[in-house]
């Protein structure tokens, strides 16, 4: 029985099978070369942005610990505190280009640096037995990035990667509590 089936298949194959037009079209599509970017093309891509508070380069103001009733903490930071963007994985000279590309790619507003033009003040209620902490800074983003180059048709090489950290809003005081 097995020999008869093999002989029948061999006979059909040698008779020449007529291919339907749809099958020919499918073969023609798969035979086309894949379209790829040109060799030498360099591009930068960005991962998902994560909200991140960027503290100004000043010490954290700490007050406490407060007693069983808690307390009130008042702080004042002089005008002029500056928060700047930073980048890992590349030369500092590329930071402005990365900021511009990230803004366009992720639809966010980023700054190279932000400076407080006025004195920042705040008064906070500190919970019982806690220490109050305050620091000026800006809410911004941490954004992973990758720079790639096409090195052969359809072959991509990563030439640089890292994280862009950039402020997005004006400077404010961040307050939090700790146990010690």
C-alpha cells in the first residue's frame, strides 16, 4: 500500500502540476527583496518615559524628629537654584539634540536647565514621631534612548545608548517624611 501511494505521488509530480494564479502571486510577493533603510543611516529611538523628580544640587533640609503631636516645618530656598538635564552613555555635547528628539518623539516638554527666579518657601505639617524633609527641584522624566546605525542591508548596530534625565516643569519644593 505504501509503495502504491509513493508511486502515485511520483506520477502526479512528473506530470507537471499547473499552479493557480493566486499561488503564483504569493510566490512573487515572497520572492521580492525586503526593503530596508540605507546603509549608514543613523537614527535615535526612545523608550517609555518615567516621571522623575530631579533635585537641585543643594542639601536636603531636614527637621525633627517631632514629638507625639507632630509639628510644623517652614523652609526657604533662595532664588537661583538650578536643575539641569543629564545624559548617560554619550558625550555631553549631544544632550540638546537628544532633548529635541525626545520632545518630538514622545510629545513632552523638556528643558536643558531650569532656574528658580524667586525664593521658594513652604510650610509643612510633620506627622508625629517623623522627620520632615524638603528639597527644591523639578518634576521631569527619565527616558531610555538608543542610537542605531544600519551597517548592512537590514542589519542594525547599536552605537550608543543610555538614559536622558531632563526637567519638564518649573522648580518647586518636594516634601516627604522619614522615620529617622
